[in-house]
C-alpha cells in the first residue's frame, strides 16, 4: 500500500464520516436551537402568567362583591313584611 492509496482511503473515510454524521449534527443543532428559543420565550410566559393571575384576582374580587349583594338581598327577602299600620283619622274640630 503506497502513500497515495492511504491518502485516498483516509480522505474517503473522512468524507464518509462527514456525510454520515451531518444529519446527526443537524439534529443536535435543531434541538439546541429550539431550547434557546424556548428559553427566550420564558419571559413572555411569565408576563402572560402574571396577566392571567391579575385577571383571576379581578374576577375573584367581583365574585365576592356579587356574593355580598346576594346575601344582602336574601336577608331582605327573608324578613317578614310588616303590614302598614292603618292611619287613624282624628277629627279635629
């Protein structure tokens, strides 16, 4: 085996390795890229979560106010109505 043949075999081996490993390297690069994009998206998620939390707090406050109004109305409806007292006419004169 001469030096030229060894060089060709080494070149074929190296190029074949690149050809076989390229899809694997691309897949790893895609995974890393997607993880970086997700990490960049996290602050937006935090803002969305905070906005949703604020909405839930607002709804909770409105529900508690409505509950107070319902309880007040129920208490008013439970009280027996008093019959109006008849007016006593006094004749003056």
